[in-house]
C-alpha cells in the first residue's frame, strides 16, 4: 500500500468518519482524542488481518502448508519488531505477549535480582504498569526517582539515588514518555548512567513507540537499552499483541514465569528441557494475527517516517496549546509552551476550574462527540503530585473510596493526539471546552457515586443500532 505524499493521514485509518449520537438527537462525526489509551486501526493492518485469515493456521507445531506459512509470518513479525527498535537479534530477542503490562510483569518476574543486587530504580511518574509489577516481587526493593514541581523527571535525584544505592541497583526502569504530560525522558542518558554502575536499563515505550524512533543500540554502546516494551493497540494495530524486546542471556537462564505448551524441548515425568528463547517465554498458542498486524503497523509507520509522524503531532500540539491558552478558566498541567513541542508528545492534561474532570469529559462525549480520557490515567502518584493534592486530602479521598464513593477522586481531562488527528479537530475540542467553561451545555447531568461518572438524565444509547444489531439473515 503506497502511503507517501498523502496530504493528511486520515485516509489511512478505519472508522474516522463514523457518526455517533449526541444528546440533541442528532449524529456527529466522532473525534477521538484518546490515543494515549488506544488507537484506531490502520487500513493496512485490517488488510493484513483479512488477507492473512485465508492462510491462518496453527503456529510452530503444524506441518501443513498453512501452518508453515503462519510460522513464517510470525517469525517475520518478530524480525520487524526487532528492526523497529534497533535491536541486534544476536543479543536481543522479541517476546510477544498481550501488551506492555504483561511484558513488564514478565520482566519483573524473570529479571535475576539477587540479595546483593536487589534494587529496582523507577520513577514517581510511571504508569502503574511500570510500578506495581516490581512492587509485588518479594525479592525486589523499589526505589523511586522523584519529579520536579512541574512534573519533569528530576535528574539530580536520579544521580543522587545512583550514588546512594550504587551496586545494589540491579535495573533502572523508566518510561520513554509520560502518558500524563507527554514529557520525554532522557532514556539514553539515563541508560548510560545506569550501565556505569553495572545496572541494566529498561524503557517502557508504550507511549514512545507510536510517536518516535527508538534505537536500542548495540550492547557495547554505553547508552544502549537492555529492554523495551510496547503495545500494538497504541500503534494502530489493536489485535491483542504487545512485545518485550530484551536480552537473550537473561531469558536463557532460569525457569520461565509461565509454563506449558510451546515452552519446552522435551519433558519426562522426571525433568524438563526448556526450549530456546524466545519460545520458552511464550507459553501457549501464540497470537499470530496480532503479531502480523503489529508488524504491518510498524511497516506503515516506517513508510510514513517517524520524523514525519513526530512533526505532524508537534504541529497539532503547538496549535492546541496556543488555542487552549485562550479558553477562560482552563488550566493545563505540565509544559504549556507551544515552542517546546518537539521535546514532548501530544498529550495534554487539563482542567476547567470549578468543574469536575468527570463532568467535563462526559459533556465532551455526550454533546460534542469527542472522546477523551479523564481521571488519573493509571498514574495516581504522579497525578496527585502534579495537582499538588495534599497528604490529608489524599487521606480523605482514600476513606471515601474505601466506603465505595469515587465521586471526589481528583483527576484531569486528557487530550492525546494520534497521527490522523487534524488541526480542525483540535479547533473543535477547543471550541467545546470554551462552551463548557461558559456553562453553555444542555444536559442535566447526574453523577454515579460508585463510579464517579456523569450521565445526562434521560440518555439511553441504542448500541445495537451501531454494532451488534446484525440482520438475522447474516447471523450464523
Ligand atoms: C507509559 C505506559 N506504560 C504502560 C502502559 C500499559 O499499556 P497496556 O495497557 O497496553 O498494557 C500504558 C498504557 O497507557 C502507558 O501509557
């Protein structure tokens, strides 16, 4: 599929023209500004799913032509992922799994911490998926690098934690980019410092991978990345795949964390010979369609060029920051300077003063057909810091949550851009926020105390009109 020189990128994606119902009874073209959570599929990816379905069969263990072809496609996908992140297949392997969360959980269970090298150094700005998996490993002591008051990673604190804990640090694990502020972390510089004390370095690139080039570099380069994790559903290939790209030597040792079919070379009732990497780390039947669709998304992104992706998103972000500055009572968290857009992703967290984030997000959806995310974005410690919520206020909220009341959990509204978004769409969300700020909205909203969510009174969406309402004759 030829995709160069396309004036804008919307033609490349499925579903962007979908009409959705809004409160006044009309229908409107949906605008998705929740790309940091999940992205719509590329048409090239859907074509792969359809074309490959004709030949899809069991991977690795089948002897028929379709099985051999499926195995070939799966292994090629692995190479495509390795190339995409600049990994050397001699030293690194690509382990497919469900998503970044599963990949980091695997790394947390499989990394060889020892009693003398027991520290995992991460940051307070992480997604929970790069925090909780480490916390629950009883052999690991988790130490956090703090952030500066404006939410950037505190590199002085990093340096002082490296000095303080030195050789006890086994691994440093940091997000390549924040899913809350879009800040890019200096992962290569951090990796160099980690390697200097004999530690390894992992980058959670769930947010970075769809928007920037990644280069793991050769192991002999002090700035190399030992591990990288990513999710296909954030890269326009939502078919259930993620990848952990990591060091062969580490995964060749020890017992896999999940065991069963596919992980072994031989089993007797007395012992087991584990398969080589990466098979020993992929228990059960693999998701070959997911892997093929991730590979196709990568090929499409590479054909467009990651620089072009970054340039387009920087333009959207600069435009948004510029226009949002004109909305009364709107506060943006993190960097607000349109001149800095090359050093961040298009993720903008904001609030309208005096209005709950739950309410603002609901109105955007129900009255303007705009999808955003609101809440704490699975990064509670970072968000509470960024919003400067006091310890005692956190304590109050905690008590309410324990009583089943989530109505007052602090949070923000997040707008996050994908490759296909346009400045016209940015204008639409800015205009909508202006109206909400001026109380120009129709609905009479009620909050569900248990979930915190607002819905307009009398709203009953007919989901079957959109999906699931197939004619009886087309059902099996
Ligand atoms: C920085 C970061 N890490 C990890 C994750 C987890 O990704 P997934 O839900 O695909 O496992 C996310 C998801 O938003 C994220 O933004």
